[in-house]
């Protein structure tokens, strides 16, 4: 399993995304998961990728969350959490997504 985090520099939330993925992976018994962080630097690059806002978390090339909407420009992503809208999914949400892909 490979996790890729797509981001753009002006969105501050991407910096914590890898930590949440690592914590979630460890919680479900995948402590050695491969995580790659890839910057998206232009609207054209966003449009030509699976970018759904920063940070986008891809698992084996597929967005980790079913509500993803591909964007054609640089923007921060909003995730729905139990506490309301947030710039990152919770560790539990990431763990649930990873579990679905392992099963």
C-alpha cells in the first residue's frame, strides 16, 4: 500500500497530514506504510491529477475519501469530521479509510 499526499504550499494543513496517516496506519498494524508527499504547483497540475484540495490523501492512487471532488485549481480541502468542518480528516477517519483498502 502506498499513500500519497498532494498539497500546495499556501495551505497550512498539509504539514500535519503525513503525521495523521502515520498514526492511523500504526493504529491498524501498518507501521511501515510508504508515504510520499507531492506538491501541486499550478492550476494545470491540479487539473491533471487527482487533486481534491490540499491536502488530498491518495491510497494506491485513489482518494482515501468517497466525497472527493477533483479540482482544477489550487485550494485548501475541507473534511467533514464529527466536530464539524476541518482542514484535515481525523486519525480515526484515516484509519477507517486505510482499513477498507487492506480488507
